[in-house]
């Protein structure tokens, strides 16, 4: 169920695809938080934090696609 409107089948399919992608996004952030321990990092500057999150995001993305 959603509160988004769909006037035809194409728009309805688009909304379904958005929700389907939501679970991939949830899995990415779970991997980023638990697998890469991004919440435990305490950096002093925004520049250092941005670089660390960028690197760990790439690692999290790669971890998600390791064959299980």
C-alpha cells in the first residue's frame, strides 16, 4: 500500500520498482553500518569524514555483491 498516486499501469509499475529498490538501499546501509563500522569512526573534520564515508561506501557496495 502507498499514498502515491498512479494514473496508469506504467506509473503503477514505476512505484512498485521504487519499493523494490528500497530493500537494496536498506541492505547497503546495514552493510555500511555493521560490516564497515562507519558509526564507530570519530573524525574531527568534515573533509576527513567525507573521505572515510566515500571509501567505506565503495567497500560496502562491493561486500553486498560477494556471492553467498
